[in-house]
């Protein structure tokens, strides 16, 4: 059985940072990395979201084959 590893496959949203929240343990005040939209209360999006779809490629250096051997002896047999 051969085992292959892939590189760079999937979806990427590399140009948009995730929303982060900080809570001050002393006061309980909440701070956001991006201020929520005051009209909707949703996260504000300053740039359109550009999703990138990438097809994968095989990582040749990580390909390997698993070999399994099976052997058994029958000691009750008579050879002659």
C-alpha cells in the first residue's frame, strides 16, 4: 500500500483577519479587534472576502510504501 501526502490543498481566506475579542479581567470590559457594525451588530467587513481554491500536489518526499510480510511454520508436518 502506498501512502501519499498532499501539499497546498483546500480553501484559503488569507487576506482577512479573524475577529478577536479581549476581556479585561478586572473590569469585564470587552474590546474587539474590529468594531462591530453599529446598525446590525455583526462584524464589520472592510474588504470583500476573496476565497481561494487550490488544487493539491503530491509531496514526493513524503511518499512511502507499507510492506507487510506473513510467515508461518507447520512443525507437525513430516518431510521425507
